[in-house]
C-alpha cells in the first residue's frame, strides 16, 4: 500500500512570492512522486475565510517550511502567528519545522536559531552563484525529512475528552468571605492612565498547608457579549460570532496558580522560570486538571478549570473594550512582548520571562494577570468559531477538535494583540510550554 502524501505548509512573506514560486518549482518532483501535498495561502478558495484556512492547514501540516528573509522576520503575522505556532508544534513533536534561508537576515538571533537550516551551512539562496543549485540543495534536505516521516511508525491517538462539571451558583457555597480593596485603572488610546477607580470585592482563602493559601474571588453572575466585534483591531475569525452568554455566580482564583501553590498540592516544581510567587508554567491541560482534582479531594469544595465563557466574562469584568484597561495596554500594565505595540500605545520593556503575580493593576472584579504573563488553560474542547456555542456559561465539550483545548490571555512572550479579552488560541492537552499556566474556579460543595 502506497504511503500517504505528507502535508507541507509553506510560510512566507507575500513580498517574497517570487522566491516562494521558485522553491515550489523545485518541489514538483516530490509532489509527482506522491510524497508531499504542499499548501500555501494562494491555495485558499474564493469565499473561504482566509485566517481560518491558514490556521487549519498549519495545524494539519506534518512539515512546515519557513522561507526566511528580512521581510519574513519583520512581518508580525509571519512571526507571531505562523512561526510561533510552527515552533510550538515542532517542540510538541507533532510537526517538523524546516527554516530555509532565502535572503541574508539576522536569523541566528531568531527563535529557530537552534534548528538545522537549509541550504547547507545556512548560506542564503540569493548568495549562491547558481540559485537553482541552492534550491536543489534545500529540496534534497526536505526530501530526507519527508522520507523519514513516511518511514516512521504512526503515533498513538490523543486522549479522550474529560467531562468536567458545569458552573454552579454561589448561593450553594456557604463560605466565610472577607472584603478586599483595590484600584482599577482606565487608559486612553496612547496607553496613558486617565482614571483610577477604587473597587471592593470579596474572597475566601483555601489553606494548602505550610503557610500557603489560595485566594478565591467571588464573581457575581450576569450576562455579557462574548467574542470580538468585527471592527476590533487584530480581530481573528475564531473570535466570533459575538453572542450573548448568561454566566452564573462562581469563584475564581485571584491570580494564576503560583509555583508555591502547585508544589503544595502536587509536590512538584515544573516551571522554567523559578519563583514561588511566579505563576506555575510548563504544565499540560491534563496536569492542570489533575491539580484541580487533587485540590478538590482535600475538602468539600470542587475545583476545576474555568469554562471559556467564565474566563472571558471574568476577564472583561463588565468592559467591552479590547482590554479591561481600555482600548490598549502598555508593558507598565501587562507583562507581554513589550517590543510590539497595539494601536497607538508605545513600545516598552520586554521582560523575556514571567513576573510574580499581582504586580500589575487588577480588573474591576479584583482579578490580576488575566492579560499576559502566562496563557491560561480552559476546560473547553477547541472549536474554530462560536457557531453553536453554549449560552449558559458552561464548557463546550461536545464536537470540535477533541485533540485540542482552549488557552486564553496571552503571555510574556506574545504580542499585545494576543492578550486581548476576546483572543483565543488552542493547544494539545498533553503538552507543556514555558508560557502556559492556569487558574482555577470553585464550584459547589459535595452533597453530604
């Protein structure tokens, strides 16, 4: 039986289309041999949603070719979307990333600097006396990768979905609450603080032992408009359609789960960036669920990951702007890739690591770090849009891509657009990453 052709995704800057076309000519033999099924954005059919088609083909590709030029590295979409996701999949072992150095560039200081590049010795295609010879050298390297994949044994199927309890009202939780005060801030389009509003919320503390506690904030239920409006800057197709959701009362962690809290419950320290009050990261969805189960087994309260609707409702805290601070953010308010900007805000510090929780202003519910620092796992199975999504605040566990789970909030190494309240990404539930953590919510006590 003939081996199935390997899906190959070609990532390039539209300004380098001539170089991409030349490479495709040299790939034709592999295609005629039935070994590859190449895809690039010019293959998108009329009437199809551009961003969704790119995302879908990037997810299914087994080999991802990055055509590296200065224009590619300068493109926010190529760098922050296609290259970022490609490298995530490479680290997971679900795809092979092959950088091809097409033009001279500062690639040796790029995120893929440790990968083997083509052509040989990383000599740019345009610097060879004969560019066809350079492209042939690159294709021979690609052929070796393809042959290795065709000969490799199949991988095991992903784990089945875990069904988690739906949200329940606060009225069923008989807890001693204590008030706490905070200041919420509002910014203008330039990211300057124009308003400080005193706020107050209520919380309870779960004792984890050895002086470590988990503070849970009461989130009053209500209705909100979930998703991004069509005119929001950097909006992605997967963030719609907007729809009304009614969310019951619940409790949510004041901060992402910290390394001290994770160690107190699980007894492990998996994080890349060490510090007891930094958020725990490098944890899979499955490990986050295991944390919730272990914590729940200690007492009467049930802990779980938030549904995606609960997460966005809690993040927005009554706002409808891209961020709970207003129309933009700056590195003075959020830990993200500060060399990038959103709308009219200025550049700032790129910390290149996580920060201790609670270092930046909270939202109007008294919750911290929902924008940036670490991505946060949600319960939900991944769906490419909100068509058919629940409207009661519960997790969407049916249908969709059962091999992926939702992550929210952006992180220290992502651009600010990914930190928006409506932005949503997905990830393999069994894999870890050093910008990926979680926070928990609390449901009703068990029946006696």
